């Protein structure tokens, strides 16, 4: 289903993905989005499957998890309205790196690699802004991961020094 809503522009401009776009560029990108609805516990994407699209969370809460070698899974993060995911497959053309499951009823906006390429062909300047937005968000995620690794290492060091 195509996307249209009076509040959609304001919502999208407030997300990290769409920030800095002109009205005309935003209108073009909005015309390419497809709205998808999912029930609670629905798997949106599965780790290891091919991926050729990304998603922006309009409503709902989602869990991002990755498989462990032991067969279980570990929760990596939670996604809320305004967050986006799946962009890694558009940048590196690899399979999905994680599984994303809806924790609550969820509405997403999907943008495919083909649509993103069409956006590039139509508005290269706006495409560069979108790529910068994606890269900025990936850097934020990397910094958070670095902080988590550091915290884990500090706990291990504290445990060793206290004799546990």
C-alpha cells in the first residue's frame, strides 16, 4: 500500500534517516515508501536471509536479536517509532545480520534498494544527504557497541581483581 498521511512529513523529518531533506526531495522519497503492518510476534526479517530493503518504524516496538553458536539468541536492541533498520543490506549487499520481531502491533515504511537507486537517479544531492544520515546513525550504533564492550571488559577486570 502506498503511503499518505497529513502528519507523515513531520514524522519522517524528525527521524534520523530523513533529516535535512528539502520538501521536494522528501515528497519524492515518500512516494516511494510502502506501508506494512505486522501483528505482535511477527518476524519482519530473519538473520541470514537475503535483504534488499530497509524499514522505518512508524509505530510499535520491535526486538533485534542475533543467533548464538549454542543455538539460542541474544537480544541486541529494541526499536521504537522513528528508528530504522535493514539499511546495512542496502550498503553492503549482504544477508540480514539480525532477526527483527514485532513485540507489539507495528507499522513500518519500507524502502527497497531499487527505490533508493531510483531516488539517487532523480535527486543525487538528496541521496547524498540520506547516505550521510545512514552513516551518522551507523556511527552512533558503533559507539554504543563500543561502550557496551568496554563495560563488559571493565566488569571482567573488576571480577578478576576481586577474586571471583
